[in-house]
């Protein structure tokens, strides 16, 4: 039987519509990190939401219910037909004591519910699995660098705020090295919705 040839994709398709506010890639540091920019506002809000979570209260008990619900009955790895061998390798990797996959899931869900988007570092190694583990990080220290169409170019971790942007220390991170998780994505926006923001 004859079938049409598989299409050859030489570059990623380019959308026509853009995200509101435009991208931040290529902008000068002071433009990207202005006091009223989306990035600056989101990072400051995340710090505030995390502080509110630590204080506790009825709303925070609702926040805790999300990771409890996700992990209460355990989890199961699924795969497409014919990929069982790969699934078995993933299970072997997740069962390693240092991976602590239950904790990775718990923290990912919790931070996504608190901050809207959680960030976990993918740590590679040269062993049999290629990935040593996933390390949850403080979502309030990360900003996305993206183009006008909302495509992630890289991530930045702000490890030192500085004063008005002075002495600010930023670690650029390739997009392949971070896993970002949003439980409640908002159409047309880069960050997910925070339940704490919605509660207050």
C-alpha cells in the first residue's frame, strides 16, 4: 500500500496570536524586572502566599487536601502498548531510595496549589537511567523567560534579590533542566492559578 510521506518539519510552527503583555526574552534586565512587571509581581506574590501557608488556618487545611488526595490511594505508572519495558525502567528508577518519588509528587502538587506553578530540577547523571532525581525548589525564586508566543526560552532562578535590582544574583537554567507543574493553568497566562490567591 502507498501512503503519503511523513511531513518533514524543519522548524517549530509559529503561531499568529501572542500572549498579552508580550514576551520578556531579549529585553534588558531592568525592563524584565521592573517593579510592576508580571515576573516581579508573581515572585513577590509567591513569597506572600508561602508565608500565608506557613501560618495555617482553615484555608490552608484545604490546600493540604490536594497532595493528600493525590497520594491517598497510591499511584500507578501507565504506558502505551509496546512500551512496557520502558515503564519497568521508570518504576525501577522511581523505587530508588534517594529519588523519594512520593515526596517529589507531594511537594510538586503542594507548591503548584500554593504558587500556581511549581518548579523541580531534573538532575542528570551518567548512570543507567540518565536522571539521578527530581529536586523540588522554591517556586518563588523562579521566573520564566519566554517569547511573544509564550514559548519558554529558559528559566532564571533568583538566588539573591538585592535592592532595587542591584546586587541581584540570577542563575540561568536551560528549559530542559526544569519541570514546571501547574494544577490550574490559566488560558493565555504563563503561570497557573494559586488557590491561596483565590481564597484571599
